C-alpha cells in the first residue's frame, strides 16, 4: 500500500502559529528600529506567543533599562501598536493579523538572576579554596 504524503511534506515541521510568531518577531523588530521613540531605543523583541487561531499575539521584550523601565516601554509599545499591526498586515499574507499585547520577558530575567547566583557561588567557592591552600 502506498504511503500518503501530506501537502506540507516539503515545508517546515513546526506549527503555523510558530511560523507566524517568528515572522511577526522579525517585522516588529525591524519596525522598532524605524520608530523615532527614544523610550524604545534599547528594546529587544525576544519572542512572540501567537494563539492557534491567530487572533492575539503576546510580544515579549527585554531592555537595558531592566524592570525599572518596563512600564514606560509597555506604554510606548501600546502607543505604537496600531502602526505595528498595520505594518504586519502589509507584510504578511493572511486573512487577519493578530491583536498585539506587550509584556516583559521574565524568563530571560530569571535566567540572568540564576546566572548571577551561580557566578557568585563559584566565586565564593574559589575564594574558599584559595583560603584553604594558603
């Protein structure tokens, strides 16, 4: 019996929402560079979570200002939301574009905290080992 091949057998092996998320990330990152808003000067789009129906997308970001600047960045991104969505609509070929919302990427910040703790622990251990050899 012949094996059936799917229509997308030559394409990527990950869900449509993941492909759309990556495309959105690229478009939004490019548009942020073009925006003349100093509040967004050091903002990086880290990832985007798109719901399966492509109705909504959460844009996760990080910045050099850290947690202190998150509120101001969210306000700035919300002010530019319509422009970003219009840019997405022009660049992707879809029946609809997701409504964007913005959140700081706490995963990256948590990883940074863990890294800082581990680094301090290693430094403390190396300090202790030099004390015992002296």
